[in-house]
C-alpha cells in the first residue's frame, strides 16, 4: 500500500498542471522602458498527460466503447500539457519614440492548464 | 543588446546550450525577437532617455483601470466623461506632447492664442482611434509646485493679491490651413467657460479631428487654443498680463521649468487594434 501511495504521489506531482512563474522586468532589462508593472505572475504549464485517451480524442462514452472494440491507434500523438485559459495584462511603457502608452496585452497570464 | 529585447545573458545561454548550430540558434533568436517586438507593437527596442516624462494622468489611468492595476486610484476629477467612456472601449491609450518648435503663441489684449502641433505618426495603421482629449492645465497659483491630478484648493488670493479665481473662456479649434500672413482657417471643436478658482486640468473633446487625421481622411495641421479673459478690460496692463498666464499653453507662460513636463498640454488618444479586451477593466468585468 505504501509503495502504491508513493507511486501515486509521484505520478500526481508529474501530471499536467500550472506552475508559478513570476516575470521580473528588471531581470530582463525591460524596466528601462516599462513604467508599470515591475513584473507580473505569468505562470506556465508543465507535466505528463497520462490519460488512456487524450482529451482531444473526444472521450465520450460511445467513443470509449468503440475504442475498446477497435483499440487505440498508437500513431496518434500523445496529448500535450498546454494553457487552456489565459487572461490579459496592461502595460504602461515608453515606446521607441518616447511616447507613453497604456496598452492591454491579450493572453499573457496562464489561468489554467489542460491536456490537449 | 541595445537593439534587441532578449538580454545578452539569455542570448548567450541559449547559443551555448548546444541545442542547435550557432547559425540556426542566431536565426531562431532573431525570429523570436521580431515576434516579441511585434507582440508589443514596437519596431525596435525602446531606449528612453532619463528626461522622458511620464504624465501623471497616464499613471492614474494605469492604476485605475488596467487589468492588473490595484484600482485604488479614484477617477481623476479632470477626466472628461467622453474620455472615460472611450477608455472603456479602447485597448490602447497613448499620450502625446506637442512639438514646441512648431508652436505659435500670440497674446493680444484680452486674448491668448496658441497653436499646437502633435506628431501622431507613431500610431500604427491598424489602430482605430475612437476618441481623443486635449488636456490643458490651469494654475490659479503662480509658480506653484508641480501639479498632480488631484485639484488643489487655492487658499491664496490668486495672482499676487488679485481676487481668487477669474473667468476665462477656452476655445479649442482644429486648424485646416494657415494662409500666409493671415489668421489660420479653423473650426471650433470644443469650448468652455471656466470660472472657479481651483487649479486643475481641463479636458476638451477633440475626437472628430484626431480620428480624421489618424484614419487618413484629413491632414494634421494641429490645434489652436484660444483663451479669452473677458474681465480684462478694466484691469491695468501688468495685472492683465499676469492673469493671462493662468492657462499653461506654453512653456513661456510657466515659470517653474522643473514642473513644466507635468504641466504642459497633453493629447490623449483612445484606440483599439482589434486584438483583445479593452484597457478599462471594471471590477464586475474582472469577476
């Protein structure tokens, strides 16, 4: 039981999920031209997608039964751990003409990850 | 490194990772950099000088309405209603200072006229400007400390003993053309009678002109700001001259050179490039 628990814990740790990542603009020298914010929590997705059927195989009950009967085509690529929900951030910065701009940038923060 | 967005350290680390040949990794880094620049809507890496001024108004807008701002700042009193509506639909807000070398200031008895030209060529073609406001600072106390967007109570008596407050009419015109030696051809865009005695920013709606200029339907000849001091007839020359300095339409009318970058006229445009949400995030929208 202990071994099974250990294995499940390890598997849980490696499965696809969102990980913390803070992008500090001064680390990459962008604080010279980005006035605000000083950085932001971007997050990223990483981990295994161990599902017997990848989400993108349309895992309806019917599909599962049909697949059992016809078995899975091993040539289909495994699912990847990718962002499934993203949100924007706004940046206040000076452009190359020293004009001040407040702009909204789409899809900059990972809100959720999934296997696709 | 000055030209690229990828820091030298990261660049070197990637090239030395041995994942690809040096040539290929260089071309990959170059493509990635172009991708970053395009994402930010930049043509090259910005390298602003230390003198580059960030208007307080833009900082307030960022604090108040950006997706990640703390929404703690109140709406600046001086923010025009039309600007707030526009900001809720825009995903890009730009600010511009006028070209001082191209301004033309004239001060007649009872009237100050200033011509501004704002260089808007940095606005990308794919950005549709939906609204614009011209902000002019009116300082009731001479030589005061740098203004911010919260209005100050002018507890002094105004101009060195003049009664507090004063009545000005401010007209904003779009200039169509400047015939040799004659008055510019202009049409009225916005007008306002200002009569309280607070130091504050005045916001004027100049959307029709700016959206025509940026959509290529009209040529940008700039604005003309006309300040009438109707009460001046009874005043003596020196008193009248000092009263006409309240509206900060030119550096020459602003004594404190340190605060000029924050007191000079500001053109703010609100636009959208079709990519994603508006800048203005209300609390409900976030939830």
